């Protein structure tokens, strides 16, 4: 199985990056192939809503989205979004990648290509935020759900941690290692 991790944090070796590393290490132990892409390192144009993909099934831009991100998402058997919450949403670099997935939405819903037929692709959301609000992850969960749906990925599970702010906070969390192992066992 090919497991693709997408890290949404601009912070080097921050909390969501720690979650990605834990998750990928467990998957590697199980013999799976893994790759992690950092949203902020990819140089992409934001979606301009031109509608080209709705008729042609491809994007007008030739950039890191078309060359790196899209092929990896298409090949993945599991996609893991790992991200901090920024203003109750995904950080801008990751949101820009998600918006460009409109090309897969167009193929699925406008052009009816059914390109993922017969594949059981799973999606996982790992999220962190500083505060404690009940609704803290609602926006991210909705966006993740719609992103996964456009890419014919089943929203399999999520793990969201409140009260995590400073760098290194996640590493000190008392149950995170067991949480990740448990989540993977249930997938
Ligand atoms: C621009 C920005 C916006 C943020 N917005 C929120 C927010 O809306 N709610 C919240 O609880 N934390 C918010 N945070 C805090 C981060 O989610 C938190 O520090 C997180 O642990 C960072 O994870 P990372 O180390 O993976 O980057 C924000 C942080 C930044 C820099």
C-alpha cells in the first residue's frame, strides 16, 4: 500500500509534523511505502476558477500541483492530512492544494470518468489546535471530507488534539503514541 502524508504546517518539525512522522513510522513498520509532502514547499498557483478542468479534465497550470501533488494523490491508497488549525481552517498553502483538487471533482462529477473504480482509498485527518473550543476542528473536518470525496477517498478516521500550541507539545502528549497505533489498527 502507498501511504501519502500531506503536512499543512509551515512550522519546521512542529506538532502536526510530529503526528505525520509517528503515523508514517507505524505504517513503515507494517511494510507500507510512504511519502510525505510539505504543502509550503510546493510552488503552486491558486485555483482561478476558470472552468477549464470542467470540460477538459486537466488544469491550465503546469506547476508542482500537476507535477508532484496530483500524481501522488492519484497513486495513493491512503492519504493522511496532518495540519494545525489556522483561524478554524486549514493553513493557506494546504488550502490552495485542496482547491486545485477541483480537477478531480470535475473529472468525477462533470466528466464522469470513474477513474478510481475498484480502489478502496482511505483518508485520515490528523489535526492540532491551541485552544479548547468544541467546534475547533469542524471547518477542517468539512473541508477534508469534501476533498476526500472529490478524490474518491473514503474518510476513514480523524484524530484531533486541542490545547497544543508550542513546538514540542505533541511529543509530550501522554497518549499520542497509543492513539496513533490504535487508529491504525482500526483502519
Ligand atoms: C496563523 C495562525 C492561526 C492560528 N489559528 C488558530 C485557531 O484558530 N485556533 C487555535 O486553537 N489555534 C490556532 N493557532 C495555533 C496552532 O494551531 C497551534 O500552535 C498548533 O499547535 C501549531 O501546529 P504546528 O506546530 O504543526 O504548526 C494558529 C496559529 C497560527 C500561527
